[in-house]
């Protein structure tokens, strides 16, 4: 399949094909309410019309939680969300009691326009940290957002959640299950402040499959671990990360636990979120290339630490940006992650070419490898002593443009 599944690292399941619009039971919109100083759409509304909509959610692990994250955790029935209100341009983070009040007002206004209880409305925000959110702008904007709700409104919704994103990130899929055909769609944002253990992102997933809350929670948790938990742009953990999965059930096709339907649906959700995660890395602020580091060895903690050390190393990321197959950058990151008194015996491959064996450099065609690492996707493989443990991280390069964007972010 071409199109959305463009990365060589993501295989589209055979029972999936690209579609358009939202799954049955959902409508969405994206409008301008005046939060972004630069203008443009900055308020999104997503609503399910099905009374038995189920849901699941995952949030950032940061010690500084934004007001909308706290509001969802404390005021929402996270297994039965039927509407989402999201703004861009202001994170509503580190804003104290007033920030919590504004997030609650945002939730209450969303409940009125969606005509559901407040506990069934999730809220999310993204943008500058430490600036008070003018909730009245959202309240006023939701009236327009309600009038603009449409079954094909996912494009405007995806535009409304962007901040430094160079492009919107969304997809809509048809998934053929043994029990029938369902639709699966998602919209995501993220380009900077991206780190393993999650990412600075917002992602909203919709399906018209019939999912029990426990099934939705299990599938989302597993797929987030294999997608958004596996990416890094700059090693920075955000205050606002939120991923929501809503299932309207409008198709009437059930996804029963431990069934072939659950397996096939899970494969589709996994591929969808992994490709979205790669789009976020590819859109890393100023990014030119995406790297994938695969580490294997005998200790799970060790391979995890090495994968993240390589993905977050400014030296490795700068070499990736310059198309430089400098494997010394890689082994220094490995050594920093696994300090010791004896030389570490490791093997390293870049784009399938072994450059280090047993901790010692090997001869290779420098010109040919330099050409190989100038491509949009570059793979690094590291073997540590032992076997049985593996870790994978996708990461972006480090460019002059990243520094410029973040140096000027609030000015």
C-alpha cells in the first residue's frame, strides 16, 4: 500500500485500505477562536452521536501536568467519553488554579454544545506553557464549532490542533474483520518536545467498531507502547501529552476479547499509530531525516538505555542531519549509557553495513555508506552481549532550524 503507509518500517495489514472521512457516528470541526496570535484554526471539536460510545485514554508521565490533563484525570469518565474539545496556541500548563478553572469551563461548554454530561467530555490543549488561557474565547468559539460539525470535518479538526507542525497528520482506514467492516481514523499533532516514554503530542482516534471499555483500554495501551512510546525528537517530555480512543459502535460490528476480530483490529490500530508516530518524528522541528535504532542483547534495561541514549545524542542526531556515517558517535552514546571498567564488546551496523565488530572498527566503503545515510530514513543496528532483549526507537536529526524555531518560539 502506498499513500499514508509511506515508511519502509511500517507494513499496512492486508485487511486495511485507505478511506476518507470519520467513522460512522462521529462529526468534527476546526475553527478559529483567536488563541493563536498568528491566526488560523485553533479550536477543534469532536462529537459522537452514539449514546453507548466507549473510550480509553493515555496521558503524559511528566511531573508537571497541564490543567487539561488533570481535568481529564479527575473529572472525566475516561471509559465513556463522547466528545473532545481541544485548543492549540496555549498549553494551559503551569497556570495554577485559574488554569484548572478554565479547563473546567472548557469542559462545561463542550458538554453544552455536544449535549452530553461534563464527565463525558475530554479536553486537551497544546502551545506555549505558563500563559493563562482565555477560556471565554473557547466558549465563544464552540458555538461556531458546533455549527461546523461534519462527518468529513477531520481535516479542519487536524488543522486546528497544529502548533509548530509543518503539516497536519491524519488518516482514515477501512478495516475488514471476520465479523464485518469497520472504520478507523485518527488525527495527531507533534513536532517538538518529543521524547520516548511518550511524546509531546495530541492524538485522537475514532472507530465505529463495538468495543467494550476494557478492550479499548487494552488495545490503546499496547499500541501506544509500540508507537508514541518509541519516538524522540529532542528528548524532552511534554506537560500535555494526551491520546484518546473513542468507539461509537455505530457499525454494529463487535470486537470481542481474545477473538480474531480483536487481533485484526489491533494490527490495524498498531499500524495506524506507528505511522502517525513516524510522521511526528519526520516533522521534528527542522528535521531532514528519520533514524531508527534497533538494539539487542541480554538485558532489557540495558538495551532500552542504549536505544534512548543513541536516539537522544546530539552528536548522533547532528551526524544524521549531515548524512555522516560517523559510527564513533554511536559507540560513544552506547558507552555513556553503559559505563564500566572493561571494554564493551558490541557490533554496529548502519544501513545494513557492519562498521564495528567486537568493539573494533571494520573497513567499509565510506562513499557508498555516506550516500546511503543521505536518504530520508536511516537505520542503525546495535548488538550487545547476550540475547533475548530488544528495544527500538525512532528519532529525528538535529538541525540549525530546530535551534532557530525554539529560540524564537514565544517571540
